């Protein structure tokens, strides 16, 4: 199952770091790429490019002017993460079972109401306000049943060797 | 098991929204409170207070000038979330098994190296760069074995009724 993330409504002045974290979470939890809409932000693209070049990929990251066509043109099923949706615990077996490529839509400042009707599932990661970063990570973590250590990153220049104390980083393999 | 989050090194000018998301994730995933260090930020405190008043608690949120004494004065065990630590999948059974009250430390811009030696566990949520927001949420999600729907929030003025489509919010119960 290939997973792609669509981040809506990026505003460079306000969202730079949050969007960076959303996209890095997408990559770390196994998505193969992300698209963002809103205002184009070369600084955001450079930040993500730098991480992919250091820590490996493949991970694509691109801008689109039209979120509607990203959704309608998607080759598989579509999930929208929203605190108003059905609990992830309830719907994740069905989403996993489908096995088709998945587009995961995460909001920015204002999510157009019509999105709720365009997607296959509206999914809530808790029904409480928190963050698109945490919602995305927990959703992807559930999607692959918590098996992030099995994700491989190609072409990394460095990788962490997990330690009980301190930091150990090796040259990529 | 009571869980409290310590957010290090808040800088109001840069971290306002990220710290808000960290603390909201703490609350949504079952921590009973959070403390932050760095520079005091009344705007951050108001944002969190507003959410607790609308969506319920109890959830305490306070500032401390001294992270060392928050850690050394903690009544239970201490976890530090870092991409350099041992995989959450590996250590979470032991942490759950301890059953003692847990302080979860999440970094800001610069994490003092001595923290690695002061805590009971350094835990990595993936060994990849992503976000303190996602690391915290996935850690807490694992800690309670994904059972967020069982968390109760008292005194909420409103609550979401999960829907397949659209938004439904009721007055709190």
C-alpha cells in the first residue's frame, strides 16, 4: 500500500514549522511523498529536501495549486483526518483491509467543508483538539500496526544507532 | 498511572504554535498536565486555558524556570523522547509494567546533553527526524495501548459526536 499525504492551506508566514513537522512525520511514518497547497514556500521545500538528502528516501514533496484535483485525481482511496470523524480505532481495520493506495488529507487553517463529502473516510484521532502533526503520525502508526522500525530509507547519508544513553550516528549504508 | 509532560526551551517568538500543539497532544492523549520551560508566554497559557475550559479537564499547565528541579523533584519515573533513544516498541512494555507516575520530557530547540543521563529511559519514536508533537502523541498512544476513546474529560462545555460525514458538536455532559 502506497501512502501519500496532502497538506492543505499552507501559509509561509505562520505555518512554516508546523508544515515542516507534518511532512517530516509523513516521511518518518512511512508515506512515500507529500503534496501541499496554499502558498508556495521555497524555504519549506528546501527544509524537506535537506532532510531527505541526509536521512534518505525515496520521498517526493511537491506543491499544487489545486487541492480538488489532487483528491479527484488520486488513484486509490482517500482519508481525511479531522477531530469530527469516526474514531481511528473503529475504522482502521477496514482501511488496512482495502489495501489500495491511500491519500491522507490533513488540514491547515481552514478546511473547506466540501472535503468531508469527497473522501472515503473522515477519521478522528481522538475527538479532541490537538494537532495535524500528531493526528497524522498516530494514524500512520496505526495503519502499519506500529511497525516503523521496518521502514527502510534509501540513500541516507547518516542513520541513528539507537542507544539507552547518548547519541550515536553512523554514516548511511 | 499519572502522566505529566515537560516541554523544554519554549521561545515565544518561534515556538508558540508548536508548543501549543505539544501541550494539546499531551492533554488529548491522556496526560493530566504539562510544565514548560524557556521563556514565559502568557499567550500560550491563555490558548491552553481556553481549550481546557471548552473541552474539559482536569489538565494543569504551568511554567517553570528550572527544568532540572522539575525532573529531579518528580515523584515517579522519567522518560525523555529523542530520536537517538531506544525504539518505543522495544521499551514500552517495561515502562507500562512499572506502573509508576511518569514524567515525559520533550525537547525544544536545544536539549541539554545531561538530560540523557538524568532520566530512566531515552526513547525514540522512530529514529528519524520528525516532531516533538508526533513523538509525544505516538508515545502516549502506545503507553495506553491506543485506548484514547476511554479518556474522560470533566467539565467540558462541548464534545464531538463522531460522524462519518460532517461535524456534530454537543453541549458537554
